[in-house]
């Protein structure tokens, strides 16, 4: 029966005869030496277990080891207690354990446990180790037990040896031997040479101790009749030492070290290769994902281009049909192509009125049409109301560019070929200062009032702090009152709320152009309030002393034209500093504008959000709140916010100061929809209260960084020879790119804007600010230096390519009219001294449309990709309508 696979209790249930046999094998000196010299000696107990199984005792090596361990513990316990065993009796194996553990002579024991007469038996030596087998006598056993007739040698493992050394010539059936017969023959020959040439062969060496399978120890062997004399045992130690020396030399072979280093290096290279493969795979996935996004974006742009070309072509056909019929009435388009009808229904303008409005020069248009998508792109949704459809299509180039930027944002490490945003007015220069200040301990407060519904005007502690802040920085002649302060989540919400409470639907607000285009959306989406434009231009004429100067005469003319069109104007909007021009109004100019508003009983909404962003000491900002006397304080309302001046556009906070309590209460009612959360109100109050940090740290650093960035961008523009307005407030430069337009149209301006966007730099075109002159762009310079440098490189590339294209076209068409945009330069601005006048004969409207169509065709390979046959297959209904229309011509 095989007991090796059976689990026993570890080291328990041993009978006395089994313990005696175990101790006989374990107490041998050779076994003790091997156990002491090996760090891992499980193989020794495994061999002892094999010997015990030969004797009929079925134990495993683990059980032998655990039994010896328990006996050692018992021995130490008894020794510490002076041999006093449990129950007062002595332990029968104490002396044997004491001899082995303390290297004492052997004490023979009987099976009953009594101590026999002490015998110190010396092992009998053989005459010749290699020619005679040694014999064991029963009297040599420390325990009186029958011996096994055959011989077995226990292996002795050295710490630094790779092999086990065997006692000489055990029986072949029971000995553990390593290596082949050839190796043993080589060892035997090597030993003979060593014995012939060294002193080892001429000295007597004691016999090494070994363990036999019967449990005898060689140190206790009795001599046979032919072994009467004690003769030293030769050769064993010499053989062991020589084998050890030979093995040691083989281990220290330098080839082994070289092989180890090679394998280690190979493994490191494999791991490095796997890591590089993983990174390459992830990079390929990112590239593929980005490629899919760009492909989707390209497809969308291509579809938009198709819509634009189709609409232009439809308008051309309509004009041709009108001229063919000789009718001067409003244009009637084919039923399937009447894109303007749906738009006119929602805007309240008839088809003829809309066409008439479009036919008028831009400088004469007073009704706000900015923000609506192109009529050719419009599709009325059945899921939305009429107002919902208007909101849905209310978008312009700013939204398109902002969406494209977020889909492909530039990142120095992750997306170095992404879009650099020079179109959104944000201060990206002071993140380090603001992040450090907003994370200080005084900012982290959480009390019950901050988590509960507040006064919709704002917590009183914040309104008091805002009043003190505006009194100090606006240089108010008297302290401002906290009850006149209202807090909302941004100045856009303030524009929306004021337009709603000051105007009825369909009424208008007067504003000078160019201006921040977001105001149009703010006043229209909720209040359905339109804007009436007072157009400014770059020419210095009449009372103007600088380009795009706002004068009372221009305001008067715009107001009179609006009244002539039946539009009621309720308010005037002033931006100070002006966005995108960067102008700062003087006190006399402010007084003139306010007096004009008082004469016509207009509310004045003054936006001073860039109040603290005047970065040049030579320029002085004057706030309306700093005037000694307001012409009409009940109709004067001042706005300010922290997003620009404190470089935190992500924190939506704006404040309104008005002395008109009716307006304040009405706006406060809308604060329910535009409130600021309590924790943010606490942070803003702490920020505005820290006057020393604002003056000594933040404003100094912010102004220095703005000035350095402005200087870099303007120097680059001067190098390119590009005209611009040189102002000292805000984050922007108003640039004149008119000389890079083929024709002076807003369509050509849009093509140039898209050209910049295709080259991964986002700017804001003049149409987004309702500028009356095509070709003006706004660039934001409040950004890090490395982004400014890369963005200006991309702008330079576009301008150089565009200039080469225009020169090539002028060589091919020398009779073209002179191009607008050749500018004279001053310290402030290089402005156009004359406007383009068409010299070609024919209808101007039709000529413009034909020129636009030619530009669209040159800028795209659409005609090569989309043939008439393919169009007929993809869109048979539209093709049939188009074919019928062509057949009528």
C-alpha cells in the first residue's frame, strides 16, 4: 500500500520503535553535518523516509521533519526545567537528543527506554577503501535493533556544490548516484592521478561518516574477522574536495556570466519591445480616432459647401428669370427652392421685404440679421415651435469655429496639430496666480446659508463687497450702495435680463458696430429684442479723429433711420473698453453719449467688463460710476464681471449696479434663472476683499504679461505689413486683412476665415461683429508664448499663400478692378483711404453672384467629385425640379 499520497497529522502518532529508527538515522554525524550545511534540507528527510519505508515504517519526509522539530522543542523545554518531564517522569529520549545536539558520545538505549552501559564505539576501518566492502555489526548500534543486511548511503549535500557527494560504492540497487558511468569513470581516474601526484595518497584519511539503510552508523561499526586493526580510511575527503574544486572552477567560468548578462539583456529588450508595441498600438488607435473625427468634419464642411453653391446658383437663376420677364417686382423663386419663405415667416419679414433688405447696402441695414444661418441651410423642424426653430438656426461663424476648436483642440503633447484658439476672448496668462489664490484656506468655507436658497439678488455680504470694490476701482465720488447691486451668473445673463425688462418683443436697442457679437444672441433669444446698428468705418472724416470713432452724429443718424423704419428703440449699449476695437472713451465722450440718451429717453447699458485690463500706464480708464453727475441716473445701468479682469471665464459671475429700484426688482425676478451658487459667492467676496493682493500681486503681473504678449503680436503684424489698431486695453487686436481679399465682400471674408481654420488657427472675422467693411479680423493675444508663436506662424503661412494666389490671378486678369485694402500707416492704424468701386458693366447683383460662384468653384473640387449623372441618381427629385427650371429659361 502506498502511503505517500495519504495525509497524516503532521509529526504525530509515532510509536517508540518508529521514534528509535528515526533517531538512529537522524543522529548520524554525517546527516547532522549535511543538515547544518544546507539551507534547504527537505531532501535529507525525504531520504530518511525512504529508508524507513524499507524497514516497514511508512512516513513522509514532512512527517519526519515535524517529529524531529517537536522532539527538539521537548528537549529544550525539559532542559530549561532541569529534566523534569510532564507528570514528574523523565523523558526516555532526552539523553540521545542531548548527545546529538551537544556532540556528546553515543548512549545505547534498549527498547524499553532504559539506559544501557555506555559504549563509545569506534568504527572499524577497512584495509583498502576501493577493494573491500565494509561490514556492520549489530553491537555497533546505539539501540539494540536488527540491522539491514544491505548497504545504503545517505547523500551529503554541500552548500556551494551543485552535486551530492556519495559514500564509496554502495549497493547498486539502493544507492543514489548522479551522473553517467562515463562521468564516474572520469572521477575515478582523476582521483587516481591525484593520489599518485599529491601527498593525499601518502597520508591516512579518516573514514567519513555515512548512514546505512539498516540504521547503522559507520562510526559504530564492529570489525569483521579480517578487520582487526584500525586503519585510516583513504581518499573520501580528497575526492570530495577535488570534485568541489573542479565544480567551483566550472561555476566561475566567465562564459556563464556572459550568458547570464546576455539573457538578462534579452529579457529587458523583450519587455521594452512589448511596451513600445503597446504604446504604438495605442497611438495608432488615437490617430485613427482623430482621423475619423477629421473625416466627419470634412464631410460636414463639404455638405455645407454644397448647400452654399446650390443656393447661389438658385439665386442666379432667379435673377436671370426676373431680368428675362422684365419684372421689377420682388423675386419669386421656384417652389422647391424657396428657402427664404420659411425664414421670412419666422422673422416677420415678407419675401419681398427680405429680398429688399438684402439688396440694400450693409451700411443701410438697421434690422439685426446677424446669427441666422444661411437660408440655403435652413430646415424647419416639425418637433419645434416657430420660436424654437428660430433659436435652432440662430448661429454664426463664432459658434461654428468654437465647435470646431473643441473637436480638435491644440495640445502641445497630445495634439500638436490641433486648432489654436485666437478667437475666444479669454485671458490665459494668469492661471498660476488665480489657482494659487483660489485654493487658499480662506476660500474654503461651507456654512448652512451658502447651501440654502439666497436672496435672488445675491447674498448681502457679497453685494456689500461688490459695492466697496466698485467704489474703489471706479473712483466713485460717493460710496456705492449695496442695495443697488444685483448678482447674476455672467454679463450675458445681465444683457438678456435687461433687454427683457426694458424692451417689448420686436423693439430694439441701439449699438455701435463693430461690437461683441454675443450681445445679439443675449438680447434676442429670450426677449425677442433686435439691435439697431450705428455703423462705424475706418475712414477719418468729419468730426472723427480716429478710425471707428463713435460720435453723437452717428448715433443720431442710426436712431432716425430706425424711427423711419418704424422700429422703437428703448436703450443704448456702450462697451467701455470697446470690444473688439480696444478703444477707451474719455469723460467728455461718455458725457456726450449719456446726454444723447437723456434727450431721447433711452436707457444706457454700460458694459465695463474690461475695466481692469488696461495694461498701459499711458491710457486712463474712466468709469461711468466715477462721474460727478449722471445726466439720467434712473436710466443708467453699469455692468461688470470677473471673467475677463481676473482671468476666470469659467466662473460665471456678473454684477449690475443701478439706482432704479423698479429695474432692480424686475431683474431680480429673473435672477431665479441665472443665480450664482453660495460657495462661489463666498469665493468671489473673499477675492474682491483682498485689495492688497489685487494691487500688489495680481494687477501688476497681469498688466505686464498682457503688455508683453501684445507687443509680440503687434511686432509680428508689423513684420508682415498688416494694418491694425494699436490700443492698450483688452485682450485683442483689430486687424485689417482687406488686401488679402480677392473682392470686397463678406463671402470672400468668410473664405479667408475658413482658410485660417483649415490651417488650424481660429480667428474672429468682422462679420461676427457686424463690421460694415469686409476684411477686418480680431485676434486674441492673451495666451502663452509658445501658442502665440505657433499661431502667428500659421497665420503667416496663410497670408503668404493667399498673396501669391492673388498675384497670380492679377497676372492672368490684368483688367480687373483695383483691389481694396492698400493702406496708409500711422501710429494707431493703417486704414483704407478709398473704397473699391466696380468698373465692370452689367448688373451688380448678378455680377457679385457670378463672382461668388467662381470663387466657390475655385476653392473646391466639388464639380469634379459631383457630376450631373451622379446628382441625378442620388437626388432625383431635386434634379427633376432643376431640369424643369432650366427648360423654362
